């Protein structure tokens, strides 16, 4: 009588199919495992491993954006500084030699002005009109007529309805006697933050607002306020004037038509160059901070620990028997053609 087996015993075959083998260590094989490459079971890596990645991908993705933005800002600022130095030299030469206008000076001013208008795009959206660098995007600071602290802290209780963007997007700010300047700014900030507008006390003690550069034109053209007749008129929402902070560099105001205009423009160019160079220094400082983050994000490995693992592996593979074969197949499991190619690309 022929007996047909209903189950197939599991056989571990080292080699091409080692990726399907179960995790085995020296203890499971009846060995003491002292010479194993590791003291824990080895689970082979699947053959379809993802390609290796190097650099910051494995550490902190935002770091890459910060570095890229800072480099774009530096490129734009250094190019602007070079243009300003050339313009300064040409203006000085025109004043010293009293040369007649030949269009060269005017062309340089137009070139810089066109380049400066492209500041936001050229810097990757990291430099605002005040030459402040931010990897989180540029903003426009502005003030609103009637919303100054001297006016807001005086008078009785009043509820202000503020609309930004039109429609039904109305926010309320409650003003009461006895509020401090910081409390007034906080109430405006909490009310307008959902509309993309922030409020704060500036360095010179004024209530200022800010929004993204992309949203500024919409805020400027739509902001409206309704009061109770104490600080602002009652009735319907009334448009209020919002004024952006003056830019640090304004080449559109430069004049080279006469000697007085050239002298004034030369003074403004010198001031602009100093501000650009100060901004370059601040961006370099930001890059240094990012470099410190990179060092902190870098994975630290113990050299002694890695040496011990390698020594254990070598010792195991030199001994004949199944344990040696197991260590080799476990190490080779999961090494595919794609992984080898990824490793070679890092050279």
C-alpha cells in the first residue's frame, strides 16, 4: 500500500530563495550562537527593497527647503550687490567728470529696477521688501488708518466688525477701557488670523499688521471696518486705507536727469548697498543655523559597535558548518540589482 503524505515538511534552502526563509538563530539550531553575527534572530530583507537615498532625505525634509531658499536669496542679493557697486561707480564717475548723458547710466538704473521688481520670484519667496529673510515665505507689513494705539486705547467699550476679502468674512474685535497695548494687539491678531492677517506691536511701538505678499493686494483693496460710532462710524462697513511699509530699496524713485538727481541717487545707492550687504550677512547666519541642524540630524553610529558586528561576522563565516552558511545567506538576502546600482551611484 502506498501512503501519500498530506503535508510537506518545510525545508530551508540557502541561496536564491533565502528571502523566503524563516528567521533562525544559533539557539533555534541547537547551537549556543556565540559566534553569530548578531545575538538576535536575523530577518532577511525583501528583495524588492526601495532604492537607497542619501543626504538629507533620511534626516529632515524641511532642511532641504531651508537650504535651497537661503541659497536662492544669497544668489539674488549678491547679484544685486554687484549691480549696485557698478551703479555706484558710474554715478561717481558722472559727477567727477561731469560727462554728458549717453544713456549708459540710465540703462543701469533700469536694469537694477527690473531685477528688483523680480525680488520675490528670484529669491524663491524668501526675501520681503524690507530685505528680511524667511524660509517660511515673505510677508507685507502694513498699517491701517485709524487703527493706531492712541486711538484704540481711548474711549468706551466698542465692538469693531472687520471684513477682509469681502463677502461674509467678518471678524469682531471688542475694545474696552483699560486694555494694554499688548492686549489690543492680541485681540486684533486672534480675530484676523483666520483671514490670513496678523497683528503685532512693532519695534517703534506701533500697531502693525502683516499678510503674505501674495494676499496683500486683496487685503489692501477689501479691508473694511464698522464700529459703534466711538472710534469708527456705525452703520455699514466702511473701507479703510491700508498702507504698506516703505521698501528698503526703491529704485523707481531714483533720478539721473540732472546733477542734483545724480547726487541724491548716489546717496540712495550707497544706502541700498549697505542694506543688501547686511541682508547677505543675515542669510549667511541663517545658513549657519541650518548647518548646525544638519549636524544634529546626522545619524550617529558607534564605530566600536560596527567593528564588533563585522568581527563576529568574519569569525562565523570562517567556521565550517550550517551556522557559517546561515550568516552568509542572511547577509545576502534582499540585495537586489536595484540596491547594488543605488550603492554604486553614491560613489
